[in-house]
């Protein structure tokens, strides 16, 4: 059976946690069938796990490399959006399965793929992202459609929720806000033009939106940032339309950031942490209607992981419009869909009033998932693609292992100040980078709260002589980091 290095970013706070039900289902299925999976959560190793492979300053690179080579000894690397640390591919010669969790324009360290093009095999969840992959990586890159899967099980539980949604708010883009506040009317007109064309093709080539007239904005606007802004808007439009129909929202606490403009959000938002398969499964099984609201970068021929999870449950799926449903599930399955918030409200009303209709849809969805969309089906696909056995004949389960970053830093474990559950903010990567650099100092526990407060994003905006764009400007980023470092050191010195 296979030894797998499973390298992925993680949006879920805490230690040794999976980045959502899909990852949990895939890893546990691999383990169940006799594969040894080593999970590297790149948020704990990299300065920015979403956009680069740069290791944190206090990671012992040589020790980490030796561990990968001598202990992990992978037959294959599974990576999501290419979140890998720099230098990893130089010490290994195994193939790389790049799972396209998001569209290729959002992938990290694209040059690494181009430099090792013959080792990479991109795994897509639909054919719609293959075109952009070829556009970015060239025609030589190998592409396969792997398909979706779910580990959820249907249970007939008491229906506590009329309508539920589990998903994230992507935070306020303070950089974009600052840019607008400090731009002239003519510059804002240029920004409006770029945004208008972006909306027409959110996953297209972002560089093509710029010309001689607006070139000055190229390093000031973020492709990912705009995707997140409009994904937030799409979700909020739905919530505003459904807030009086028994809507219940689960996700990260960033939803509270919009209470000043949408105070009703705290009435429908439940802050209870919902991360595991069991957590999500229970919510869907207790819901009459389960919403799917896709990111803007997910086109009509693509869909989020939650779709199959809902279809495997006892709740009925209500989704934004998707052409992929008829391709994947057949034309006989009529999934309720909407194209705007008004249609979503009307469709919700009909579904809530018609239990028989809901039961029929749930039955057909459960059947489709059981027939073709379990993780065992995907492991068979992987065997065909890579020629590696992923399903053991004796079904002997081998426990998966999380690689602990603390084993590779210049510090004793007892000196650890924080983990990701303590800091849930958009500037997480810079925070963790300097947190871990300071681990070489033994700090009193009483300082923990002060330092966390110091590093909160609101502090970034509070510092008058350091402007938010420095977080995104390559030239000034170091100045900001040095300033932040000095502030933290001053706290350390005052404590001695």
C-alpha cells in the first residue's frame, strides 16, 4: 500500500484538525484501506500557505527534510492548491497529485509546477478548470477529472432547522477599503471598470484586466481579494432574503464583522464550532432545507464539496444554478436551484411546505451518492491514474499521523505561546510567523493575552505610521514586519 505525504492549508483553527469534511473523509478512507498518511498542515510551517512555499524563520529545514526523507518516505504527494514548502521537491522524486480545491489561478507557487511539470498530475473535480490549468501551466501538464465524494450518512433526526447553511465569511478586505478611501475620482473609475470586467469572468486571467490606463493598480488589487469580496456579497444577499424563514448559519466567527451593517446576522448565526464530519452531518440531518451558496470562482460547471455531503444526508439540497448537476447525477434528478435571492426565497417556501417533495428528492440524492460518490470510488480512480494500489485486499487500517511543526522549531515545547485556535483573523500568517520567531524567548503566561491583542488585525489599522497596504507591498512588507517584531520585543523586555 502507499505512503502518502498529505500537504494542505487549513482554514479550521485548532491542533490536528482536518480542513473540512472532504479532507477528513479522504484521509480516513485512505487509512481504512491500508495506506500510511502523513498530514502536513502548511499553516503551521509556512509564512503564507496560500501563496508561497516560504518556511517560517524558526523552522529547522534540515531536520524537516530528514524527517520527510527517512520517516515519511512518500510514494506520492497529495497537495491541495499546491501548498508545499520550498525545497521539498528537491529531496524527493515521487509523483505529485495536485488537487484543484480551487481554480488554478488561485494556486500557490505556480512556478514550482512549471519547473516540475512532468512530476505533476492535476486532479480536477470537473472539466471546467482544465482550460485555465493549461493556460497557466501549458499543454504538457497532465490533467484528470477525479470527481466528488462524501462520507456522510443519512439519519432521520428531529428537524430543528428550517433552513441551514454551513460556510465561511471571508473577512473584510481592509486593503481594498483603504485603496478606495485614498483614491481620486478618476482612479476609482478605473477600479470600477476593473471590478466590472472581473465580475464577468472571476476565474479568468486577472492580468488581462490591466492596461496602460489602469496599470498603476496592478499591484494594488488582489485577484483572491476580489473573489472573497464578491463571494461574501453573494452569501449576504441570500441571507438577507431568508433571515425570516428560520435560517440558521454556521461557520467562522468572522460573520460578526458585518453586524454594523447587517445586525440581524447575529440572530441567525450560531457560533458553535462545526468542523468534523459528525458536526456537519448532524446539522444537515436536522435541517429541512440545506443551502449551497458557491464561491464566485466556482462556475456553473463546478460545485463545492458540501453538495455531495448534503445529498448524502436527510436534508434537501437547495443550490445556486449549476449545469454540472445533470452531467454528474443525470437528468432524472431535479435538484432545486435558484439564480438569485428572490428565487431562493420562493423555492425555500415551496420546499418547506411540501414534505413529500422533499422526501422524494432526498431519496434520489441518497441513491446517487451511494452508487457513485463514496471515497472508495475515488480511490479506484486514483489507482487508475497513478498505477498505485490505494485499496488493500485485507482492509487492515493504518492510523494517519499529523506532522507536528513544534518538533522542527528552535524552541522547547513548553515555551509555546499560542496555536491557531487562539488567533482567527485574516492576517494569521504574519502573526504566526512572528509568534514562532519569539518562541526562542521564554515568556510568562500572563503575556499571552497581551501579545494576542497586540497582533489582532485591528491593531494593524490602529498603527498610524504603518498603513494596511504594507501587508501586500513586497517592498514595505519587511518594514512592517520589523516594526511589529520590535513592538513584541519591547513587551518581552518589559516583562523581565
